[in-house]
C-alpha cells in the first residue's frame, strides 16, 4: 500500500471510465450496472434493482452520460417525459446522486481491498458497517441521501 494515485482509484474493468470529485474510477459493465441499479433503489427512483435489460441500459446511460438520448424502455421514456420533475428535486441533481452513491460504494470497497476498512455485521440494526481494522474510531458516517420516492418510476402492470 503506497500513496500512489492508483491506490486512490477504483478499477474493476475498462467498460466505463468516469471521473468524480477528483477520482478516476474504471468499471466493468456488470459492476457498473449493479452499482447504478443499487444507487437508483437507494434514492427511491426505482423500487427494485431487478430491472429489465432495456430499463437497466437506460439507467446506465443516464448515469454515465448524464442523459438518455434514445430511450429503450418505459423507464427511459418516463425519465425523459418527466425530466423537469425528476432531474432536480429539492435542489438535488438525480445524475449527481446516482454517480455519488455509485462512487461511494466503489470507494468503500476499494478501501476494504486495501485493508484500510473492514466490514462488520451490526446485528442490532441488521446492516453492515465499516470499521477501522486497527480498532480506532471510524470517522465514516454515511450521510443521508435525498429521496426520489415521490417521483419514483412505477411500471404499468
């Protein structure tokens, strides 16, 4: 573990390469898709990470390019048709938060890989948390995220 710039950057592949807040992260397609769909669920944009392939492709394009040029799915058409109410909610940018949550997860995973953080199961709250492997106090508090539940995409049955 050195102080090289490579140590600061996450890399699971070269299908997607994105810079965010001074970090350059590389993702393979599956990793990117899983992280993006997880971020969309966490924000409440979608109810489940189990998206149809076309909807997932639209979500990936939205996150990587910042927009959807030609929607492939009902989800993509919803995002484009509702862009005025979905893109910016209470002053928060949807694309920014999709990227932020995706990068936050990758950054945390990279810190675990480098031995700078450990994952522990918190039985009392039923969630995983990150802790300092040296036993010190971890300053990592996952900040609250804005909610897109009020404009959540709901597929027609």
